[in-house]
C-alpha cells in the first residue's frame, strides 16, 4: 500500500496554522465577547451561561494544544527535558490516543474535527490509507469550510495514491474552484498538475502556464512543476 507522509498531507503546515497558540480560535472569543456586550441587559442568568460557554471553549483549546504537543514532540532525546518518545511507534500510539480522546469528547466542536483530521494524518503516515480516508471524510463532512478543505486536499492525495485518479482530479478541481485560507487555488492547481504530468501533460501545462508568471513562491513552484513535464 502506498505511503503518504504527514509532511505530504500538510499536517506540519496545519500545526503551524492552528499551532500551539491556536490563533484561529481567537476569532470566536471576540464573537463571544461582542455577543456578551449586546445581551448584557438580559440579566445575570444569561451572562452566567455565556461565561460557562467561554470557559468550556478555553478547556477545549487547552486539550487541543496538549494533543498537538504530542504530535510535534521529537523521537529520541528531547531538548531541555521536554516531551519526547523513544520510537515513532510509541509516539504514534500516544498521539492516536490523545486525538481519539479529543475527538470523542468534543464531537461537534471545531476541536473535535481538528482531532479527526490529525487522526487521518497519523494513519496515512503509517500507511493505513483506508483508516486515514475514513477520518478525512469525517473531517471533510463535518468540519468548517477551512478544515474541510484541508481534509479534502488530503483525500485527493489518497485517491491518487491508490489509483482513483479520476476522483482525485475531481476533488482538486473542486478545491481550485472553492479555495480557502488553508488550501489556496494556486496550491490545489499545482498539486493537480503534478499528478497529471505522467498521463495528461497538456492539461498539466494548462494549469501551470498562468501560475509561472506569479511572483514569489507560487511562480517558483509552478516553474519547477513545469520542468517535470519536460523530463517525461
């Protein structure tokens, strides 16, 4: 069975985005604060409920942070006596445990869907693509737009890895048409072009041509991918 690494599935980038600071949740905190100001006149009962909700959100954030720390911990001796694991197997076992607990405890919340994505990434890295696919499908169906797009991006790579190229192409084209902050139109297009190079080089060129003129990293990646076509 084909092996897809966590790096390929962009979980390292994902960890940077939600990271140990979990910055995206700050948006929701601001909303809670704003709504709290609006309904302050409704009385102490509702204010107490709002405080409880905000406190619970903080608890979920902390649980997610601890789970990500496990995922990002090194294999082997850790610096300054921090968290570390003797083997990759031991690390994966613990990561699966903490993310499964997080997923089960906070099902229906963003933290639970993020945990589901991470479960898929870990299983894909282990070569367990069928189990990974199940987790990614769950995250794609129940996560918000941004997290769902990331799950679909990972699903597309699994589809190509196990021979379902038509489904992989369809999924990436949908992401090109509906980009998010986690999966940009350009990223999806370059990824699709790379997969199409062996079988549809003309279509790959069509995807890459406009991107080669884009300044910065996007243009560099497109030029590199275009060079792969010439080598076929």
